[in-house]
DNA sequence: GTCTATAACGAGATAGAC
DNA sequence: GTCTATCTCGTTATAGAC
């Protein structure tokens, strides 16, 4: 009993001690990323500097390396955070209309992507804009980057399996046959390959629309951005066979 | 006669004198821009530095101000050059198939855009990628930026006026009506407003496709990029009513 | 008039000694 | 972890060569 008590006490002591350390570490990590995001907005990803982040936080630059082994690792963390933030926004928007018909869910996800982009322009630029010179994204960014795409695939799959099914799409041209099959096998083996190919096209085009608006290409061209976007993504949905 | 001769001589003297100066000026200007493009590729637009350009050219930084009043003006010149280079590539590709049917010309222009982007990735990033922090593009960039769009409009106009005309497009939704009319009045008053709206959508989506390929979003997703792109832009053409 | 070179400014990054 | 000496940057003023 005495042994049990003392062991308990030690466990509690350890866990609270480690918990406090871990909590502090999480807080500092978050503060670093917040400050880095602020610099991202002010100067762009290319000029993100560990030193400047440290200075702004009242730390010394060498202390940062206990949290991020290099500038690229900090960048990677920001990229993954951005993809996850976007993915979560899209998933929440989807879940809010989970019972609706596929075209409505498609629209909801696309609008969530646009809203997130408008609300986080610099993080959007980080993940969907120009590559950062000298930086190569590690494989760890792939799963977070796939979230929106997977969401769209799920919607089309539900439409395919649901009442009415998908609009029949013409087969892809001869020279794209093998590639379409390969893409389908990778992403959605249960869907016709022309649908998967159309999905990838729509996925790219969705971000084309968002990017054009965000990066100023629509200035003096499109004024009523929101209805324009809705119209465009509805067409995108029809392109993959949503009715 | 004497007066004529002497005036001729003066003109020649002036023009050769000015011509030599002007030639030198053009050459130096070109060298500056070439070196700036090299730095663009190496470090990105955010880190483009007048001093580094001057150093590499064996000039002193203040001398550059005879050619470009500021760093932003140099950036603007690079942006305009990039738009013009892209526009010219697209126009040449179009002229090469000027006698073909509109869908073929549409494809030719889109493929030229993609080819140019793949051949000039850093210049593409400059004009269609993330905005350069702190830089605001002046109005002078607008006309060069419009060249590809105007080309696409012209193709659709020819299809509209030509044999067979355009596929009938459904009218835009109620909430986009006024905006579509406004866009049509701006860009192509002779085309139905739903066609003009679809054109703007297709224009954005074309660059969405190109950007996704160029910026690495298609890595491990799409392998056979060229047939995939052809398929996608043919769908884009159908979206604006090309048959 | 046209150009280049020198020098300087204020701000910021950086490397290394301590 | 701190401090300092030395870099970079964009930009301007000025003086002199062609």
C-alpha cells in the first residue's frame, strides 16, 4: 500500500511535470508559428527568417532551433497547418450540409475553399502560389494537401452511388485512356475513370478561380465575385457529372 | 535645295547620334532586365535587388536609376515583358492555325500558354503566382495582361459568327445577370452575356490548370500532363459553346 | 543633356567574439 | 545569451566624363 501510494505520487509528479513542459513547448511552438505567419503576411515566404521571428518573440535565434531544426522545417509546419486549416474549413462546411444533395454539398465545399482563401490570403499563397525558392516540400505535406480533393471525391462518389447517379460522361480520348485508368486506380477505383479525370480537372480549376480572384487577376474584370464564383463552380460540378 | 540638304544632314546627324545613344540605352536596358530575370529565377521576385543586378553587370547601383527609376519600375518592366512574351507566343500559335476551326485554334492557344509557362516558370510565377509583397502593379500592366484573354474572345467570336455558330448556353443565374451584362459590355458586346461569363471562367481555369502543373500540385497525381491538359482545355472550350 | 562614379543615409541582416 | 563590427539593401545628392 505504501509502495503503491508512493509510486502513484511519483507518476503524478512525473506526468504533471512532463505535462507542464509539454504544454510550454506547445505554447512556444504556437507562438513561433503565429509570429512566422505574421511575417509571411508582411514580407512573403521567401523572406521568412528564423532570426526575425526570434527577435520579435524576444528570444535568441539559437533557441528557435530547439523547436524547428531549420527554416525549412518551420516553413513545412506552416504549410501543413495551412492545408489542415483549409481542409478543416472545407470539411466543416461539408458536414453542415451533409444531408443535402451532392450538388449542394459540392457548392458548399467550393465556397468554403474560397472563403478560407479570402480570409487567409498569405497562407493560401504559401500553399497554392509560387513555390518558395530553394524550398522543397517533404512528403509529409501530401496528406494534408489532399483533404479538399478527397472531400470532392467523396461527394461525387455519393452522387454516383445515390439515386439518379451521375450524368453519363463521354469517355476520355484515346491518348488519355491509360492515364485516366491510372489516376482512377490511385484516387477512386470505384468510379468510372472519365469521372476521376474530370474530378482532377475540376479540382485544379477550382483553385484556378480562387487564385485569380485572390491574386488580382479579376480586378477590373469581375466585380460581383461571389455570384460569379457560385456560377463557375456549379458548372464545374456539372463537368464531373453532378446533376 | 541647300536648305533641304543641310536640314537633311542635320537630321541624319541627329538621328545617328541619337540612334547610337538610343541603341546603347536599349542594350543596357536589356542587359539589366536579363540579369534581373536571372535573379528572379534564382531567388524569386521578393528578393530581386537593384544592387545585386548592378554588381553582376559591373555597374554601380546608382547608375541603374538612369534606366529604372526604382526597383518597382524594374519589376513592372519584367512583368510587362513576361505578359508580352506570353501573349506573343499565344498569338503566334494562333496565327499558325488561323484557318482552322475555332476548337482547334482554342486548343492551339491553350497549349501555347502551357508551353510558355513550362519554358518560363519563373516569369510565369511572377505574373500569375503569389503577389510580390509590397509591390502594386500599375495600370500599364493591364493591356499586356489582357492579350491571351482577347485572343480567346476572338476565337469564340469567330465561332459565334461562323458556320454552325456556338452551342446554346443556358442563361446565367438570376443573381449574376447584371454582372454578366456588365462583363459582356466591357469585353465583347457582340456576344451573348452568358458566353462572355463562361469565357472569363474558362480563362481563369486555363491558368488554374497550368499553375497546378507548374507549381507541383499535380506531382504524384497526374503523370501524362500533356494529354491531360489537352483533354481539360477541350472541355473548357465546350464550356464556352465551342462545338 | 546623358551617363557613370563616389559617397552617404537609415534601416535591416549577419557572423563571430565574448 | 549578448554585443559589436561588418555586411546588405533602396535611394539620393553630388561631382565629373563624354
